[in-house]
């Protein structure tokens, strides 16, 4: 694992220290790694959403379509996709 040193204004350093002191994180490094992972995940999700928005419309989003999505999300059997 590599090392990176960062400089923070006192107010941000105090905020990071508070997050660690509250017990949410063991160290300031854990806190910053979590923030970076969350930002990476957010950017990935944004990319997927933009990709979906740019994709062609492939069918009607009716009640059956949304029921299928709910079933898939719940791990149900209805994995059929409507075209």
C-alpha cells in the first residue's frame, strides 16, 4: 500500500478527528479511504446512469415492467426482460 500526505485546513482536520473520535472509523486514513471509495462508487453510478440515459428506449415501462424489476431486486423468479 502506498502512502500519501495531504494538507488540510484546521477546520477540516478537526472534522476528520471528530469522525474518528466518534468511533465510526479507527483512523483518519480509514475515514479518507472510505470517502474516496464512496466518491469512486458515485462516479461509477453516475456513468451507468448517463449510459442508460443515452441508450435507446427498448419498451414500455408499464406495471408489468416495474413488477419484474421489483421481483428481480427481491431475488424472485421473474427475470424476464421486456423488449
